[in-house]
């Protein structure tokens, strides 16, 4: 059977080699035409054998590649061998492998074309140079035999259907290692699968070269590795060589790509050469390669990858020209930022012009600036990241809104290569040590987001991205926070303008590296204002610290600062400005030493009066000596005295301006034609502006003081003491009051001078200046008297020697002036402003005030006020007041509250006015037995001995001068009386009753006659005692005293009997028990007599009775004088019968006698006052009358001190107290009003009926002849 088949096939093949029979025609179908050829019998027979004739007789069209009978024969195909279904299926597959569904003429066949036959397998066509067509390994010997349902191309070989890839590889004998590996990796069934697959089949030699040892991989892990390697050689799909183009890539079944190179050297896949292509298999195609491919995600190296993009020809050409190809084909890895051809064009790079050694070096530097050593995938690129390029310079990255490297956009990222990564960029990068411009550099610090946002908002981005160069002082985000800058608030036209100004104040045009910054350097910013630099332990710009310097950018330099700079024309603060003047080193050193630097660097504003170094030297300030805790404190106080809180420009300084310094003390300013002074220092330069204030340069160090101005300057600066200051200058007291002092000045205002009617022009003479000096010095106290030291009733001596007096209650007064402003401190004392000019006086207080200030006359003053006499006693006066003490009021039992009624006030007024004499009665003018009418109209009586008494009160302090009179302090309240003296004192004061008074005392009757009485005393004169021959000395025994007592009491009647009550013959029983009989005669010789004694003066009234002066001593009758008594009784009886005319005569006689007695009494007081005073003090009578001893006047100085001292002690402490002047030092000014005992001229006629003193102080007499006289001061003169 087999032999028959073989024979048949050979016959058919032979026949096919013969020319086709002409009978084949286009109208016949393919089987018929094949049959008619005569050379395709084997083919037709085979078709018939497997039942394919009907198929090929179908409408088709088909294209049949018809092997001749010879071809069948050559193929050894014997139909007898195909008996079974499987064998027939094989034969069918062979036959259908020659049939293409469709009509393909020879003209449609192209080199390398593939066609899928009806068997499902592919065949490949080839056309040689002569146009011969081959299909597989068969040659088309006759083409284009047209049939009714297709076309026949006669071929000289039977096309055998291919087997699967593993079988095909195995059949080559050069892929045993590959097949063995496929089997070991359990991939056989996979590669036998339907596919199609494209296998890049490394030869056994390739496996050997790769060092792959299959036994070592015969384990699960090894199989996995081996599977990965093998699958990297397989592409899912049919990839014939014709489809492979240069730079093509295809993903292998393991998921990784393969890369193809097609050039004149052939085809390469990755780095393996294709040694045989297009080996067809039943399930794909095999390309034989000479290397085992290593699985990789990056099949091409960087240059090849770039080459294959189609947009990097310039880059690749540049790499080759710069001789960098080998470098970039090296193992790397590298990251290349690959500019496109367009980028090269945009950059104007002409490779031809760079084809020189120098050009190549430049080109190499440019290209290597695009290369980073190491892989930098896109995922690793972060905002603001930098990476050093291979040429040594940095690249900078931007991520937001797309990735940028420097200023180039990454248009395609992560192009993997076998030795690195390519990122495609749209610009050629220019090598730079500073790839980022200023905004980008700032953005990338991570601490300048606010700054960059502000730059964008202010539309300055383009400016700061410009070529520059610029120097930017870049405040951090924290600095913006600290400055309270809210960009949202500035997002308005006005806000943007303000923001622009702020930001441009941080920019200097030009490059200012830190090395160019020097101490005290300034530079103008782009906004036109300067910035100032400090170089010390660090660098500062204005008040901001440079925290990082010299951050280079592509268009300048950045210095990072910790504060936002506020645009200013004065960038330096006060210490820095002073430091940079070059003449304030001592000041700055002092500020630092005193730890005030931070204070004076703060916001302020401050005004500093800055003494120069010379001023410090002149002041002798040694900072080293002050470098202790105490010294620093002192230094701080001195320096802060030069600092004002707030700005005080020179234009605001006016004459007399005063401003408190930071140390709490004031500065005072003088502005004149010669310039400005602060305290005693000249301002040599003004208005040196700084960032936190103003500096005025001065030529002296100021000494801290609470009172920079002296008294005259302080007064001048009040604005209300121009007259005072002018007066001080005119009186030539300026130097005095500018002296060290201290002084206290009571400063009357200009209005006070006006009110006082003081005309300085009128006083501009030597005499006037003397008067003015006296007035002004009366306003000055030596020493400081602050208001706190002034107490009620205090007094102080002024510089002119006169005292001033103070009132505190209800406001402070000095004399009668109100203190309107107290405690105006000056450098040499204190000023108290007052509303009146003080008139120099030794008695600044009036009577009520003086009394009030004694401290012992509260009741008196209260009484004066209650009785509504205050205004009276504050009047001009003058007055003399006898002032009872508080104890006196208590002793008198006077209850002011009980007198607080209308009637009580009237009573109180009468009592008080009884203590007041109109006119001044100094102690020196008081004489013994003097009397003076009080203002209430009643008389006061005086006793002068070892002390002075008024009525029954002792003067315990005399001559207390006041502004409107004199005060004599007394120890009793005087009771108003018309008869202030008792009988003994009245008798004593007659001057003609010394013997009588002496006898009364010797007989121990003084107390009796000083008793309440009333008594009537018939008082014999001294002459009467002489006439009576009474020698008191001889009676100075008990018996004598008894006799003397009896005689004296014989002159006393218990009761008051006025002369008008006496009648002729009246009998009166005297105190001694004896009776006397009065004889009263009338007519021209009218008289009253007692026995032989005549009444020479009648009705002398006393406090406790009445005195009738007689000219003889009445001797008591003897025991046997009853007859006489009877006679007297008879006489008394007879007198009862006297006529009325006689009584009238008696009365007239008594009146005449009383007047004569009064004249005698007054004359004796006047003519013998001095003598009587001497008698009273020498005779010891006063000691009997009243407990007044010599100590009363001897201790006056002490008493007076006690009177004045309480006020002084309370108010002044160590200040000299005003002393009450002793009696002998009081000027005896005796105005007309002064009450005095007036000497009476001796006249016989007429007789004085009445004498009085009127309200004006004039003394008058009414005479019995109807005339009136007044006392001229030297004589009595008859009044008109």
C-alpha cells in the first residue's frame, strides 16, 4: 500500500513539473483546472481522497498553491498511507495548508507577506530580486492560473503544515536547552497552546553564554525564576519580522516589555541579535536570538530610549557629539531630564557651532546638567526637592500644578530604561548653581508661604522672577504672624498697594551678599526707603535678625529674617542710630551696661536726648565704676532721665515746655534766640529720626531731678507770674532766687499784682526797688515748706524777717491769701501759687485768727462766732482784746450752747465786747490804776505790779500782736461792770488814800472790804491820817491792830449809801457798832460832814460799794460819849424839821463835792501814776490784793513761747517759730484811738459833770456851766 502511494505521488510530482495543459481555463473551477493541467493528478487525487473536491469547487474564491505531482512525489506522500481518519485528517490539514480563502494574484503578493491558509496555519511569501515568488520553501513556478472560483499558483513543493513552537524549536537541534527549560518550567503545554505566540528563541549557545544552569533551577523557586525568564521571551500574538520596526516594543507574556532595534546590522530584541527570523509554527512564530533575555522593565538604555522617542534626535546627537554616549550607556542608573528637539530649537542650540573642543565641553556641561546619578522616579519627586546633577550643580523641582525641573515642565515622566529613567522636559536646562528664582526659592524653604502668597497677591511675582539681580530680605511665616498681617484684609486695591510697599521694602536692587554687609551700612530698597544693617554676633537688618544668609537664587540672593520690615525712612532704632553716629559710644555702652538695650529697641516711640562722648567725659561718668548692681541702677536712672515716652520733634518744643521722662522726672525746655536747651544742656542737633523715635543730640549729661527749673524759671513758665518775675528782676533778686536755696516762694499771680495796684514802673527807683525787695522777700521762706508740712496756725519767718501765718481749714491760706496751687517743685525749692500780694507785716493774723491759733482760746473764738462778732473783730480796728483762756471760760461756768438764743447771744456779745477796747493798748502803755472803756461801754480797770491785772483777771501773756490789734491773755472771764474795782483797790487808785489802804491791810480788814458788801466807806485822805497823828507802825501790835481795826470799821457802813441818800442829822451805825451823825448843809456852802470831817468827794462807785472821801479820820467815840450821842440824836431830830430849801442846798452841795472828789481822783491818777505804780509794787499791797507775784512778768518770755510754740511745732519742726516780742521790744505806737489816762489841767471852775469817749476815739467833757470840752491830745479845748 505504502509503495503504491509513493509511486503515485512521484508520478504526480513529475507531471506537475510539466507545463500546464492548455485546456485549463478560467471558466473551470479549481479542481477541474488542476486536473486538466496534467501535472496535478496527485493533488486532485489527494483532494478526492479526503473529499475536498466539492469544497474547492465551491464559489470561493480560493487561492490554491498547487504542488505538482513531482512535488507530491518529492514529499513522499502516498495516499495509500492515509487510510484512517487520523491519517486522512493529516492529509486534509496538508491539503488545506495550500488553500487561502480569497483570491490573491501574484501581483498582490509582497515580500514577507503572510497568509493564513484554510488549515489555520500561516505561510510566508518571499520575492527575490528576479521577481521569483516563494511561499514557505516552495517556489511558485506558474502563477495566476485563473479559475472560475479562484486562482492557482503552481508550486514545486508540498507545503507541510508547521508544528507547535516547542516541537519546532526541538526540531532545530539548536534549541535543546530552550526546550528542556520549557519542560522544566512546566511551560510546555502553554507553548503548545493555540497561541498565537511569538518566541524569541535563544540558542543553546546563548543559554551557555548566560550561565544558566538548569539543574540549579530545578526547584520551585528556581522554576519560578526560569518561568519568568522564558516567558520574557514570549510575546502573546503573532509578530513577524516584517512587523518589527526600529524602536518598537512589545510586552512579553511575563508582563515586561521587549525592545527592538532595526538597523543596518539587523534586528535586535533588547540586546540580543535576531539570527533567524520568522520561523513559522502552528501556534506562532519563532525568531532565533543569540542571547538569553534578562527580564526587565527597561529594555533599552537611556540613549536608545531617547533615540526611540522620535522627539529627542537633537539630544541623542548632542550626547554623541559630546562623547557622552558610552557614559549614558553605562550601568548607571541615571535619571535624565530629556529636552525635546523643540526645546533644543527654542534654546537656540546649534550643535554644529559647538563642534569644537570648547563647544564640546560646554555641550557636555549642559547635557550633564540634565543627568542625575541615580534613579529619581516621578513618585519620588516632591515639591521643592533638589537634586545635584552630574555636572555638580543642583536641579530644583516643582510639583504643584505639574512637575517642573527648574523652569522646564516635565511633559512625560518615568520613561524607564535599562540603566535609568527618562523624564521628558520642554526646555533645555541652563546649568546654574541657583536653579530657582527668588520667588521659587522662597516658596521652597517651607517657611515663606506667606511671603510668596503676598508676592503673588501684590502682583510682584513676575517682577521677582525677572533677571534682577535682587536681594530679598525674606520674613518667615512666623514673622508675618507676629506682624499681624492678614493677606485677606489686604486683598483690595488699597490693600495691594500697601502690601506692595511693604514687600518692596524687603527688596534691594542688586546682589548684596552677606560678605558685602558692614556695620552701620544702609541700602535703599526698591520702594525708595532705606534699610540699615547691624553686624555683631549676627547680622540684623533694621530690627530683624538675619537667621540665614546667602540663600542664592537664579536671579539674586535671599537673606532670611525673623521680622516683617515696616517701611520707614528711619530703619534704625534709637540705640543703633546712636551707635552709628560715631559720637555716642559712651551712651550706647551705658545703655547696654544698664540693661536698657531691649527697652530702647522696643516699639516706643521714644525721644532720646543723647549726650555725646564729650558730654560723658565732661560729666566725669566712669562706666567701669558703675559696673555694680547699685551702679547699674544709678546709671539706668541717669539714662532713662534722657528718654521721653513718645515722640517730641523739635517743632513741638516750646519755651517752658515740660515733659516727664521715663524715669519719672521731668525735663524742662528753654527756647530762645540762642537755640533750644533741655534743663542746662544745649541741643546741638535735632530730629535725628529713628525707627522707634527721635534723637536730639545734647552737649551735657542731664542729672535726674524732679525739679529741672529753678524758682524764677518755674514761675516764668507758669504764664501767670510775669509780674512776679519782672519784679524779681527789677529788685535784683534773680541771682538770689536762682541760688541753691532751698526756698519756699508764695507766688502771687499777675492778677494778684493787678489787684494790689503794684506798678513796677513806679517802683523803678532806688527807694522803690528797696520797697519792692521787701515785699518780694516777704513772699520767700528760707527752706522748703511743702504743703504736707503746713499745719493749721503754723507761722514761718520770711527772708525779709517778718512772719507769715497759715490757715489750713477749708483750704490753705497764707496770711489773707489763698493758696490756689501748692507744691510746684523746682530745682531749688517750692512754689505755692497765691491769689494776693502779701503785705509785709509783723502781725499777719487778725485778732480772731491769732486767738484761734493759741490753742487755748477755742471757747473765746467759738463765742465770738456765736455772738456774730467775727466780722467786727476781723475789721481794721485796731482793737485791744483781753482774751480769757478756755480754762477761764470753764471756771466762769459759761455754757455757749445755753446762750445760743437771741437773748443769749445778746448777753454773750455784751460779755465779749467787755473784753475789747477800741484802739491799741500795749502793755507798755498800761499803768497801775489805769482804766479804759470797753467797746460795750463799760470800763476796765488795770493793776500793774509784778504782773498786770485787768479787773480781777491776771494778764498771763501780754502784747500778742495781730494785724488789727493786740491780745492780752487773761485767766478769767471779765464780768461786765460799771465798777470794776472794789473798795480797797478804788481807794488805792485815788493816790490820796495810801495810809488808809495800808491801815486796812495792817488791820487785816482787806478781805473784809474786798468782800461782796456792799459797803459805804468814808475814806480819810493821807493828809487826814497825818492830821490825826496816826502812826501805823506803833499800831502794829495785836492791841494796836484791834484799835486800828475799830477806827477803820468806824468808817465803814454795811450797805451802799449814795450822797443823794444822806440827810442832815442822819445817824448811821458803822460796822464797828458805833453810830455816826451826818450833817448836811445847803446853799452856797453846801456840804456833808461827819463830826469835824467833811466829805470832800462823794459817790466814788466801786464793785462792792461806794466811797465818800473825807478830810479827817473819824475816831470812834469813847465809852462815855452817850451825851454826845444823845446830842447827835437830837440834832438828827432837829434836822427833821429842816425846810425843803435846805434839802435842795444839801443835794447841790453833795453834787459839787462829788465832782470835786472825782476831779481830785482823776488828777491824782494822772499826776502820780508813775509814783503810785511804784508805791504799789514797793509797798507789797498788791500781794495782799491779788495773788500776782513777780514771776508773772519775770516769766513772760516763757509764757509767750508757750503761747506761740504749738503751731510752730506742728507745722515746721525745725523751722524757726515766730516769737511773741517781749514788752520792751514792742514799738509803742499810740494812735489817737488808744485809750489812756488823760492828764487833766488844774482848773478851779467850771466843774466836770461827765466825761466820755465817742466811737471815733475822741474824749469829751460836759461842764457844770453848760460848756463842752474835747481833748486835742495836748490840752482841753472848748468845743464851738
